[in-house]
């Protein structure tokens, strides 16, 4: 992977013209980094590698700025050479190759290299976006990326932790897919294990004719609780529950059918949520790996990786602080076993190049241990397959305590989504939108706002932090919220749509001369940089911040630059500044794409 990146940046630096023939996702930041990196190597060939030179966007003095001179000075000084930062900067500039994204370069003290971008080149890129939409460069080596997310447990509540995993995992999948990777989204549902013995035993008691009639277990949680009570209090039931586990594991048809029924009830519940949130995911629960678990256990056993510990079979790696439990003392397999089998299957059968696990940070030790043990026993070769853990913090209630209902129960996701929709509608009605929008538009708007704000509130926080779930906050129409962004986008769309017949001549050049137009263009073009950052640290708040930046920069532009002139008497449009309308269209394209990558539906009116 590193090689591929190095190769790509080499290609870039050898070009004096940035090629946009087949794509519009130009990463100005990384192009500048490789240009400067090469210039530094050329200027100071004897200096050790200084890593990526610091290049940053958006100073008052230039479009981009490189400030690696200080660092170079220090290194030279250590070698006995005394040079001023300005002298270093000048030498680097001399060695900087020609590149058509750069208009002008100069040096200001102490050692800052200022870069001004070429308006013509940026116009050319934006023109491409206008004509072809946002299109990433076709990857020469797309990766097979498996994203393991959502993954609730059968017969247990899908809780807010699973909601976070669902939202983050879905958005990550969208980003990797958009860039051009081959993504497999997997739902590693907890659908196997000893608890199914209790559930099946209770099903047989309560609904003996379950084979012919579908049992009304709409409240599986209650059902689960009841079976647990019986399991703990009634020795006869307990024995039968164990018996059921054994029968299920040996695939006795009746038991398998009972198990399937129970899974179906849960699946229906999960599916309701996925449908509402527009989540695409393939279910491949722990049960899928049943025979593979047996095989992997045999393999580990034969190779001598398993150790007896009080009847359990455990596995260590020299690096891990805790072991994995591979076989329980009753002979059953565990969460660890299924993850080891799944990892092997994903590498060998799915040919994964990269596997990303999205769960709460509480599971980080589990995945670290899994990774270390898998490397230790040779299942995972980290030079061939990347394994990443994407953890996240806890969702808190407004009292900053664990998110619970008033009565102290876990919050039901369906209820939460319903409440979101109701609140979104209230908000729209409060603004009188029900009088302007058709019923259909209102319905689209309320779900876009409700689900959009729930997703955005999650994604806009650094994922590793806890965050407070507050409908009031997330439904605010000012500040960094989904509502603000959705309004901003519908406003841009209505500017374009309200031109009526005034859209004839779109052949004018995109207008970039006004300071605010230029600022907007540069802000928009950071998109590719943001996406590539997300593929490195899996933090989607970068994209949220970017979109918020785009929306506020657009507002500045719109406040300062007339897009149309109206007749003060009749209110009719008299003049259209086409070059600016084009900028509006391009902004809408970036915003729509960005919001879609966050899993947020946009609307044309709200
Ligand atoms: N079912 C698990 C839970 O609810 C999450 C599974 C995550 N994925 C995995 N491969 N272990 O905590």
C-alpha cells in the first residue's frame, strides 16, 4: 500500500500538468506535498528524509503555505551548516518543478513559502465537475475492503451502540465505495451460542405447534428474560436448555427450525431500522462460521497454539496482555472463536485486502488480541492484509449519564426514530412549511431531517469521544447541524431553479475573480483531501466540518456577489450572472455528494 502511494505521488510530481481527463477528484494538498517533498530532496540531497513537508491551506497571505524551512534549518545545523530559513526557502523554491496548478510562489519571512494557485487550472477542474459530476480517478489497484458493522444480537435489543456502529460503518462503506474500492458490508450478528438453548426450550414449552403456526413472540426481549429466569431457577429447564444447545449444534431439524424462527423475529426488527435509515448490509452472523469454527479450532490445536486453562482452551500471543478463549470448558465455542474463524474466512475466501471492524471502544482489547493472535498463528499476514479497528465512544443522555428512558430502560431504536420524525415535523410546521410544501414534500422533508440529524449528530463528533444525544440540539437550524446543511443545499437549489427562462447561456466561464468566489472554489476543492484523510483515520467528522465550511463560505459568497439582478418595480429577473450561477451548481454538487456519503438524503424543497 505504501508503495502504491509513493508511486502515485511520484507520478504526480513528474507531471508539470495535472491531468483531469478521467476524474475530478483532484487532491491539491497532496500534489503540493509531493512537489515540495521532491523539491526538498533536490535542494538538499544529503539530508535524511524529513517525511511529509508541512503544507497548509488558507492563510491570509497565500492560498497554500509550506513551512518546512525551519525543520530543514535545524537538521542542517546539526550537520554543522548554518543557513537562514529564508535562504532554505529560496533554494527549495528554485528546485520546485513547474506545475500548472501553481500560479506563483514566493518567500516571506521566516522561511515561509507562499503558493498561489492558478485560477485557470481551478476553473478547468470545476468545469469538469460541472460537466461530469464528482468522479474519482479510476483506481489501478482497487482493494477488497470488508467493513464489519452494525452487528446486533438476536433476542437482545439493538441499542444506541449498535446505532452508532450502523451509522459510522455505513458512511465509511460509502466513502470507500465512492473512491472506487470493492466494499463488502457485513453484519456479524450474534445469532449463535448457548443462549439459544434457553430460547428454544421456552419456545417448545410455550408454542408447541411452532412448526406449523408462526408464534407471536413480538417481544423477544421479554421472551429472553423469561427464559433466563427459568434457566436460573428450574434445574429441569436448565438441563433441557443444554440439551437443546447440543441438538442445535448437531443440526437436529426441529431445533434448527426453532432457532431460525427466533432469528427471523429479530431480523424483522433490525430490518425495519435498516430500511428507515437506508442501510445496505449483508447478514453473515456468527452461525455462518459454525463449521469453520470447528476447523479453525482443529488447526490451532494441531499446530500447538492452544493451551489448557482450567478446562478451557485458550490462546496467547507473545504480545497480548490477555488470551483468547477458543473453547469453553463445556466444549462450546465463543465470540473469540467466531471472530478467528471469520477472520480466516474473510482472508482466504473473500480475498480481503483490508478488514475494518466498527464497534464501541470497549471492544478494542478484544480486536487487538484477535489481531495479535491471528498474526502469531499465521492466519493474518499484516504485510498483505490490513486489519483496522474503528472504535467509538458512548452515547449519553442529556443528563450526561448513560442514555436511558425515564424509567431506566434501554432506549428502543424504533421509538427513537419515531420521535425524531415527530420532532422534525413539529419543527417544519412551526416554520409554516406545511402551508408551502405538498404532503409528499413534507413527508420527504421530515424523514430527511429526522434521520439526517440523527446521523449527522453522531458523525460530526470525533468518533472516539462520547456524545450527548439531544434532539433539541441536533434540530437547530443554526450551527453545524444537518438541518442547517439541508437548508443551505435547498436554498442553493432554489436559486438555480428560480431562474426560470434565464438559463440559456451557460457557456460563460465560471466566475472566480471576486475574492469570495475564489475562497469558495478553494474550499470546495478540499473535498478530495478530506476523503483521503478519512481513509487514513476513519474519522467522518472531517467531512462534516468540510460541509459546514462549504455552506458558510457559500453564504459569504452569496451575500457579497449578486447572482441575479431583479427589477425593483416588477421583481422580475433582469440580469443573470451566469458565471456565478455555475458556481452555485458546482457547490450543490459537492454538498449533495458529501451529504450522500454521510448517508443523508437531500431534498429539493423543505
Ligand atoms: N455482536 C457484537 C456486539 O453486539 C458486535 C460484533 C462485532 N463484530 C465482530 N466481528 N465481532 O457487541
